């Protein structure tokens, strides 16, 4: 999506689908830009990723029941990625894992209504933020996009809310994002609390979401983004056997090192200590690489 945006700023008309079809930069560069897709976002028909032989009406009713909602507000259903499946499994084993609870203190000049409206706009335009995950008997884990307004919690005690919010289930069928405004009764401070499961975001999409909220709050018009189901469609078109063969060959001589090494008696480590270190800003080339990836690469080198 970042490449699409950069290309459009220079007058090149690319779509995410173009990049998926031609993943090598040389292939994109060698194409006539007139042959590339227009700037309009290509739509993936709703429920189409379930397969041709699936009774979508029945699945819609079934997943709605799993989410305890009306089937009429089920906007779309499609498979999960393997990573999402793994994250939900880990949360099921240990409640609270892979859930981000972010607290932002609002300045006095922040218009509360406009701020909430900006978030509502971004949530409605971003299907991933309205997604739940369910376990279907025949289709395995599915993503359920729900067409509903954002449910805001308003309270006065920040610490109490954070504790209560952590106790709320974020499992199968549950909403995977919570939004709250905490307004201090005695001091006038205000906080925005955003709780979201890692199955709905990553290090690449998180800054895009926050930037979109900032744009809407500032009065800018958001350009329509490609929905996550386009990526799901792309994954479904891949040759999994060829992919597995590639990585088996590439990693055949790899000697992996577990860091830090664990005692043989420890099967599921639990962090009980936090060490904080503030390092200078990390500079990196203009690549679509997260800071987390760079840090992991650095650890790999030193270990």
C-alpha cells in the first residue's frame, strides 16, 4: 500500500493487485504504466473467498450465531491467515497475550467529538477494525467483518478501567477492539484507551491506522484503501507446495539459535521482569521494514 501511494505521487498508476501479480521491481519497471490498473481500488466480492461450493447464506447465519449478532450486520466472511490463527490460539492458551492496550492522554485543545468522529470514520472504512474471528466446523477459523458502529466506553477512573478492560475476553466470536474515553472527574485530564488484538494489526498497519485518524481529524479526505480481503485473496492464489519447497531449500543449512537460551525445564516461558533501555532513533533505508524486524536482525547477528 505504501508503494502504491508513492507511485501515485509521481504520476504512476499502480494498484495492490498489480504489485501482487508482478512482485519483482524489475517486472513493474518494465511494464507500460498505461497497462497498470487505474487508481480505483479493486473490489473483492463479499463472501467470494469462502469458495464456490459454500452456502454463503448458511455460513452467514452460523458465524452470526457464534458472534451473538444478527446475520444482517455480517458484512463479509473470509479465511484467516496462518499468523492470525496462531495468535488466536496463543491467546486462548493464555488470556491477555497478544493484546495491545494503548493509552493516549488528550491535550486540552483536542476536540473530543471530532476525535471520536475521526476514529469512527477510520473504523468504518477499515474492515479489519470491525473484524471478529470464529471457529467454523467445516471451514476452520474465519474472519467475520461486522457492520456496526463503534461502541465507546466512558468512565472516570483510568486505572480501574484498564484493569477491568484487561479482564474482558478477546477470544473467538468476541469484539477484538475496544475504545474508551476516560475523563478525570477532579483534575480535568482526558485519556483515550485503545485495546486491540494483534490478529487485527501489525507493525506495518498500525502507523497507517493512526495516520488515517490524524488526517480525518485534520479535515483531510481519506483516499480509499485496499481492504484486507485482497491480501487473503492473494494468499489463496499462491502455490503452497512451491513456497514450502523454496523455504526448505533456502533454510536447509540454517543453524538456528534460540535467544535467550531456555533451561530444559521451561516449556512455556513467562516474562516476570521488564528491562527498559531508550536507544537513539534508529535510522534505516526507505524500505518497507519495521523497527522490530531490524532489531531481530541485529540480535541474529550478535548471537
